[in-house]
C-alpha cells in the first residue's frame, strides 16, 4: 500500500466546557478544515471501549488531548499497547484502548499521543486561555505536514521538546 493511502484516525478528547480541557475538541475542529484525504477525525469528552473498533480500522491513530503539565507548547510520542486492569468502562487510557483494538480486532495500528499544554482547568467556560490558543496553533502547524507525509514514527523518534 502506498503510504499516502494509509488511513489515519485522530481521536481528540476533553471537555470543552472546562476551559483548556477543550484543546482536543478545538484541535479536531481546526484539523477538520485542513486535513488531507484519508484522515478521519473524532471528538468526544473521553475515550471509550467502543473506540477500539474504530482504531482497528486505521493504520495510524493519533490521540489528541490537553496536557495539564509537561513540555510547552506540546509533546508528541509513540505509545504502545498496555492492558488496563482497572474496572471501568467510562474512560479508557490510549494505551489500554490500543491494547483492546489489538486483542479484540487483531489491529496492527500504530499509535501516537499529541498532548497540547493547557493551563486553566478549574473554572467552567467554553474558551481557551491565550497561552493554550498559542500552543494549539503550534500543534496544528506541527501536525499538518506530519499527517500529509505520514512520517509519524520518524518524527516521534526524533522529537525533542
């Protein structure tokens, strides 16, 4: 298969009603306007076990969420499947979701995390802080050429922030 034909899923999540926690949804909205063909974008409040079926139907999955701490303006890294032994079906970590996709659907999906640094989470409101907006713009500028080239592993391996 030609690399440009490999399917990408961007699972963007977070609560847009909790200020910077809405970075995932804001990323999804912006990326929908500029993503090349072969990119599916989904936004929700959290990851759920049902997302495993969607993950399995794609060659790549990028999990996009707000980062409470960590590097600015964002981080990008490869993630690996890790089974989750906790008992909940309401929220699933990306590594556990990837594990479910592999276990239940024999997925061979490569997975990556894009964590966009946010700052304000303790209030209610549907706006992003100025600093989070700047970090979102940087993440979009970074991710668009990576999505077009589909060189996720190369970029993640060489990523220093």
